[in-house]
C-alpha cells in the first residue's frame, strides 16, 4: 500500500496552491459568489488553460489520464481556498458519466468540457426520494420522451446540457438534455455555502440522446463514489485551513494582557481540531491506497461519515474561537463552516453512510 504522492501530483498541488494564493483570494471568491452566475467565467477559462479540467480524462479525449488520487489533490487545494467554480459538477459528475458510459458522442462532449467551452451537470436525485440512487420516478417513455423532476442539480443555472438519470422499461438509462429543450423547466438558486444549484421539471421533454441502457445504475454508483472522495478531500483542505486560520487568530488576539493562544483550554480545543483533521486525512489516504473495489467502496462510506462529523466539529470550533467576528460575512472563517456543513450532507448524511458502511 503506497501512500506517497508522485512527483507529478506534487507539481499539480503546487501549481493550484500558488494560483489560489496569488489569484484566488477571499475577495475574488466573494465577487464570484455574489455575481449573477455565481462563478467567474474568466477563471473557468483559466482553469482550462492551466490543464486542470483535463486531469481525469484519457489522453485520447485531450486529457491527462489522471486518476482518483489526482482529483483528490485538486480538491484538497480547492478546499483550502473555498473555490466555487463548478469543477465537481462538470468534471467529476457530468464528465464522470461521459468517461465511463457507453456513449458514441462522449469524445466530442469531453473535449468541450476540457476546453471549457461547455458545462454539463448530472441530474439524478429527486425530492423526497432520499439518497438511494435507484429510487427515482423520472422516466423515459416508449416514445423516448422524458417526464419527471430532479432536485438540487449542481450548477444547473449555468449548464449547457444535463445528463439525466431515468427509468427506462425495467431498467435505467442516461438521457442527454439540452438546456433549451422544449418541455424542460429550470428553477435556479444559490445555496447557503455560496454555490449554485437548481431544480428541473421534464414534461414530454425530448433528449438529444439516450445512452448506457445496460449498466446505468452501476456507472452512476461509481461516479458518486468518486465524487464523495473528491468532496471529502475538499473538506479536509477546508478543515486544515480553518485550523491554521484559528491558530493565527488566537495568536493575534489578546485578553487579560495575554494572547488567546496561551490559554490552555483553547490550546486543547485547537489540538482537537488538528487531530480530527489528521485522522480524516489518514482515512482518505487509506481509501486512495485501497485497490479492491468492494473494500474501497466500503471505506468510502466510512470516510464520508468521518468527514461529515469531523468537518462540522472543526468548522464550529473555528468560528467559536474567532468569537463574534467568526459569523460575519466579511471574515472567511464562517464561510468555511458553511461549506463543511454543506459537504456533510451532499450525496447523503453521516448517518446514511454509517448505515451503508455497517451493511457492506
């Protein structure tokens, strides 16, 4: 079991870290969050030029042929800077289906994703249906028309296309739907952690294409499993940065003539933050180093549960140790907490994955 990053992965980490330090400070991030799109299109183009959008795709599609470890490196650095650009929605979810599914047009869509020309969102969850992936009502009828609804579709307002997971006959399938398709209604909104999302309603909507009719559920399960590893990596990056920001803040603030960092009770709380972060990081490395598919899936469920609980604890401690300033919009630490709480519930809650872990 090799837990060391390659030289290429360290270079990738270094390039993202330097970019975020020099070109993606908190003020830049908040400008994107508060804009109409909820993202910066120029920064997205820059991500493409830097090659980050190509990381997980095969070379034949214009990609770098990276793997889950490479994606983990990307998301850990994104988590430290609270990057809001829709990498998860486009590259991991939408792109994740395209690079796994049996779809004749995958290459052309992936090339456009890699170049930043188009954005593609995955629509699979439905309101009141929980997090069991196969529990859906949206259906492709005998005429090939799509009916049903999807909720909390990441980056929906900015997507050019949607990959919709739907029932077809006795099985499942993916349907590629254009954003301007007749019969599609989109309701977009901002989530409390600064990202964009939306709900979709399909009424006799004609897809551009229908594909992967034999193993659609298996493909979706693998895509979501990889996405869980990505957001857990992001959470670990956010936890690490929250800890460092808190240590720096307590060194600067004084009470009773002494810096807060010298009070033993506060030191203990910051040690707890550090230990929770390090344990979560070790859990992540265990997942990344595991090769057996079933064991990796089980460990991923455990990782999601651990990160959900640890992220909430670290985020809340960081805000509390910052005092009243921690809950202001102008200070970044409160935004880390919002993202960590959101990640705790994306793709399923801590309890949901604890149950899946125990049943695996």
